[in-house]
C-alpha cells in the first residue's frame, strides 16, 4: 500500500533565503533525515541519497535522480528507490511568500 506524506512549514525568511538554503544540497545542515550528494541539483542528474530514518546520524545510502528543478517556480524534486518494493519521491515547492510544502510518497 502506498503512503503519502504531506508537510507544510511556515518559515520566517524571504523566499530567496529559503531557496538558497534548499538548493545548496552540499550543506543541508538543517535536515537531520536526508542528505543529497550530487554534482548539482539539475533535472536528470543522478547522485546518492543518504537517509537517517530516526534522524540520529545513522545513514543508509541509496541512488537517486533529480526530477524537475525550477528556480523561477521554487521547485525541487527528486526520486529514489529504497528497496525492492520501496520507492519514494519528494517535492518541495513554495506555496506563498512564507509557506513551503514538502510532499513525499513511498
């Protein structure tokens, strides 16, 4: 059975500040659960996803590929396969000047 996770966050920062933190994948110090290792966040670029299910710095590594990435729309997507029957994707996009939506499915 597929599960869908939706999370909305209100961030007290400008859209440009948030986008710059999000797109700087080499420095996701704000994210305890996910790290993306790739040359750059561009559609089709492949890399390694590091996942810490508990957020405790215990990491497992998986292959991932960037989906659509658009600075003008403030949109970052990627997808990964975490096992023989587990696939996931993540979409992060701006809903308004202070609200961001993170949606995932596995």
